[in-house]
C-alpha cells in the first residue's frame, strides 16, 4: 500500500505557528524584560572593566555593546561607581549559583569529595567567565577602597567556608602541608589562569581551552596536582 501523502500546511497556518513560537519565546512580563536587560548591562560592564580597568571602561561603550541607550544605564545606576558595584555583586552572585556546594555539604559529603567537586565546578566556571579573574587582577593592581569593599563584602566569607576544608585535608595529609592561605590562592590561580591566558595557550599549543574536553581535562589536572592519592 502506498504511503499516505501528507497535505501541505497552509501558509497562513505556518505563519500563525511561527508567531506563536516567537510569542512563547518572548519574556512574559515587563519585569522579565528589564531583568534580561539588566543582566546584559552588567555582563557587558564586567567585560569592559576586566579589559580596560575602572578608569578605562566607558559607560557609553558598555551601553552600545548591550544595545541600550547610554542614558538608561545612568538612570538605573546613577554613577559609574554604582555600576561597578552592581557588576561586582552580579559577578559573585553568579559564582555562588554556579559553584554552590550547599547540597553536598548538607548531604555529608567527605572533604575529598567536596574538594574534587568544588574544583570541577570552579574550573567550569572559570572557563565560562574568565572575566572574573581579570576583574580581580584589575582590582588588586589598583588596591584601595574598591578592593577593600569587594574583600569585605564577598571574598572573606567565601574563604571562611573553604579554609576549614583545606585545613582538614592538610591535617589528613591529603593536601600539601603548606600555608593554607597560600595554598588557597595557588589553587584559585591554577583553576583560573589556563582560561585567562587562553590566547597564549592557543598560540603555544593550538588548543581551544573552552572545549568541554579541555575544561574537564584541566579540572582533573588541578585535582591531581593538589590532592594526594
């Protein structure tokens, strides 16, 4: 028996279908649209602050990259300093969402498993957002009130969570017996720099470090360097 021939969908029906899909894809509310715009502004701000520093970054260029009016950013954030604070807050809130270990800690995961899970998640985060490390390098090079604000608001609390895990692993001989703070910064740099220096890696070895296989291989390398068998 010959196969049934499907009737072609009418042009009007196809147009309605496309409009329906397009409508479903649009943000449902004005507040959702504003949130998407806000996230775009802050991501653009992070990239510009990371590349040019606070003084060199232009609010007009940030607006142009986001596709919004320069005055809109001034209206929402007021000053360049407030935009920078909002972008830094956005940065660390995103870090918390993407690297969060609360569920693993509450489930009673052992320190070795916590360390390994943290490294893999943080390496993936660094691969997706190399601007984070660049921002912190920029802030450290300037020092002063901005860095003090970031340290007090975001960094110190995170070290208070990670520090005890590192110290327990060191006490068990699972991590090198060195200064815990030095080890924590060495660990962070090991996770970050492979992606911050991606153009150099590409020039040297022809590798695209953003590929998922490269990201996971780097995470395993970091774990292998620090965590003893």
